[in-house]
């Protein structure tokens, strides 16, 4: 008998060792970088006019990037591809993307479009132009390839949401049964939802593995089962994370089916469960925002704790709601179990708050970053969590009332479970209108509200983890072009409130040399989809408030593709405020600003 018990236990331990090795490999692969790659330079430089045709095009980023097919495309003025060969890393440098050009290029304006996968596994794209000899009257449309195929992107987002929901069910239901209401009744109540969570996480992970190749390459669903695409996915860090997640889910299935955890001593069972839970969380942390940027080890740990606290709280709420509605009349959910979960939920909220504050600081970097897409989504998520906490406060009140109800009334059957009409109380009132049953009904309503808002929080979390961080956007806003220290590059987000392609986007301003004296200014307006757009008017002014200088008008002129000026004179070094007024129609315009450093 002893051998039969130990045999599955040894197998479980062996699987856990494999899991731990996979988790360590994933965490070691996470290296410092900026979440979402930011273009820091190009050769030739954007908007430049060359005397002779270049032999190759090279773009440089602030972090290592993964190259995909057609990650760098070059079109001549007649919209004909002129790249010669496949893209590659220039001189073996992982933060570059380079491609050779055909010989004998004609005079005119050329369009370069690029698309790469950044260190945090998100695809980014862009485009710019340069000219040989002189700018041509005709040119290719300078639209970057879409970072992700719309259909693939939508399915990938659905898969990620289902994965979050499945994880919350798996962990939250297990914690509720083990820590709050350890009984055969609780196990029966959550068994089916636990299986739903396992299948949701398993199916979504398989879906993400299949979609990862088309997501990286920008292809449509046609590349879903492409062997080369699958091989590339398996060799990538996000692919390894997803495969490790599948292995972990197999381990969970083995443990549940064989009841191996029940056969282990208490501490060993706790250790085994801890390894599984932490390893599952690591498959997210090692392939999302936490794996790139500043303070990677701390960020990965914070991300794992944040994810686990979310799963315990939201999944536990689902378990509590099921227990309130589905527990049988002869064995209803005891108030003490509700009180235990209330304490666990409070601890989870404390962890969420601490890790959330850190991750918000890390993702934003400054107050100005609240104006980015990441910042706005984060604000919505914070408000949703606050509303959820308000609902939770009502749940705690109903729990306290339920605990303080008279002992003889705590065993009253819930109204929905009663097989016969309730007897009247001594004062003639139905017990359904007062006492424990009233408290239960109130608790059901407040918990249901928490679960409903929790679904919204999960949606916002899914969107947030797929959005460029505010810190990365700020990094892109003001940066010196690599290899060209005499150039300052600034991105200024704008939003006129008009729901059109040019209604919101970014103004990219190049200031050369970015020092005291005369400067050449070039500005390009990018629309909501990241492609250059034309606007009726663009005005740019510079002010040095502490020296009471300005505003100085750059006097931009529309150069058919970009706005330019070579008459701006900045007399004093310092931190200047650059204001851009973007007019997209006769009545729609907005003025936005960004600071820029001007050297001596």
C-alpha cells in the first residue's frame, strides 16, 4: 500500500522539478529593455535628401528586437520594392534592422516601412521617407504595415482574456475550498466551475500558441498552422512561456485526477501547490511588460504577486457566489467560511494595492504619461477597482451581520432552497424578511455586483497588458537619434476628440541640431493607426518660461509629406516648452505641448 501511495507522489515531484526548471529558464530570459521597442534612429535619417543612393537601410531601436519576414520594406517613388535580400541585424546588433538595396536607384522620394517584435513580445511598426537627389512629386504612400492583423489581434485578445479568467477560476476556487470551506459539499459545488476554468485556460493557451506566429509576422489566419511559423513560436520566449503553461496544466490535471495532493503531508502539499501557482504566474510575467524595462527582477516578482492576488480575489468571489446560490439546504454555506474569505480578500486587495502602485509607477514614469493610452486605460481600471471595493464594503457589512445573527437562526435554509412555506415567527413576520436569510440575500447581491465589476476589471487588465506603457511612450517622446547626437526627436500625442484617422495621433518633431542658435525643424503628423496623415494646419512654438523668452514661432511650411522650417533661432539653452497646434478640419483643432532640452 505504501508503494502505491508514494509512486504517484514521486511522479508529481518529478513533474514539479521540470516545471521549476522551465520557470527559471523563462525568468532568466527576461532582460532589461524598454517595454515596446522605440525607434531611436535610422540611416538614412527621416526626411533627409541624399546626393547618392544608399547601399542599405538600417533602423535602430532602444532595445533588442525580433525580425520577421518583410520586417523592413523599401518602396521607390513608383511604389516598387527595391530591397535586395532579407532583413537582418546590422553587424550582429540585436537592436537593429537592416536590409540591402538594389543598385542604380532612381532619383526621388523613397518610403521605408518597418515592423518588429519588441522584447515584451508586442509587435510595433512605423514608416518614414528619404529622398535621393531631390524629393519627387510622386511617392509611395508612407503607411507602415499594421503591427498585427486585425482578426488575429482580436482573437489573440480574446485568448488572453480567457486565459486570465481561467487562471482566476483555477486558483480562486482552489483557495476558497482549501482555506475557507473545506468540505465535501464545497468540493461538489466548485467541481464543474473548476473544470471550466481548466478547459478555458488550456484551450486559450493552445489558441495563443497557434496565433503567436501570425501575431509576430503580421500575417492573417492563413498562417495559423504554418510549420515554419510554429517552429518560430516554439523558439521564442512567449512561445516557451505558453508551452510551459500547457505543461503546468497537465500537472494540475494529474494532481486532481489522482488526488495526489491529498496523499501528501500538509507541508508538502502546500509546497507543491505553491510551486504550481507561482510557475503559472511566471508564464505571464516572463512574457509581458514585467519582462522588459527597468528593475526587471522586482517587476517580475510584483507582476506575479499582482496576478495571484487578482486570481484569489476574483476567483474566490466566483466561488463565494456559487456557494451562496448552489449550496444545498441541508448543508448551507456557513457564515464562518464567508468571514474567512473576507479576510483573505482583504489581504489580496492589500497586495493588489501595493503591487499596483509599483507597476503604475513603472509603467508610467511621470504624471504626463497619464495622457497616453496606457495612462487612460490605467485610470479606468483604477476607477473600476474602486467601484468594486465599494461593493466589497457592502459584502463585509452583510458578512458581519450574518456572523452576529443568533446562533439558532444561522441554520435557517435559504429561501431558494426551501421545500415548503416557512413558518411564521413569534411576532407573525416571515423569517425570510429578517434575520440570517435577509443577510444572505444582501450578501448575494453585493457579491454578484463584485463579480460583474470584476469581469470589467479583467477586460481592462487584458487591454492594459497589450498596450504600450506610458514610460515607453515618454521614452519615444524625447530621445536623441542613435549615431546622430546632433538631432533631437520628440513625439507629442494629440487628441481633438474627433473620431477620424487624423482626429488623434502624434506629432513627431525633429530638431537639428537641438542646440542654441539656428535649428532646422521637421514635423510629421501620424494618425490613429500610426500612419502619416495630412492636416490643413500645423503650428509650432517654443517658450522658455523661466527666462521669459517666447513664444517663438517655428513658421512651419507644408512640404508635401512633412512640415518644415529652417528659420527657428533658439537663443538660450534650457528646458523649452514646445507647443503644437494641430488643425484637422475647419473647426477641429487642439494645442498640446511637450518639453525639449536645448543644449549649448
